[in-house]
């Protein structure tokens, strides 16, 4: 059986990981295929602010790339704080 992207996801320390509403919104934008600049423009933020959020998102998810974080998002391993 060939290796898939899902096989490469880190094993989360709990069932799901909660992101702040803003982090969730940013990751949703990336999961939908938008660029850093596109997400920044849509949210009225600077690209540097988006990059800072991405660093924090990756750390929370124990992910090494945005693609990996988006795969976790798509697999339902990410939730919004307070939900």
C-alpha cells in the first residue's frame, strides 16, 4: 500500500488541537488555497502578522509545514477555541 500524506501527520497528543479564532481563520484560508498575501489582505493584516500566526499555529499543531497543518485541518484534527 503506498504511503499517503495522512501517514505523515504527527500523532497529536490529544484527539484535536484548539486554535484561537484568528489562527483558525488563517489556517482555513491556507486550507482553501490562499497565499500569505491573500489571507493578509482579506483580514486587513500585514503579511508579517500572518507569518507570526503561522509560526504559532505550527507550534501548536506540532507541524513542520503549512501543508502538514492544512492536512491536519482537513482531517478534522483542529478545532476553534471555545467551540
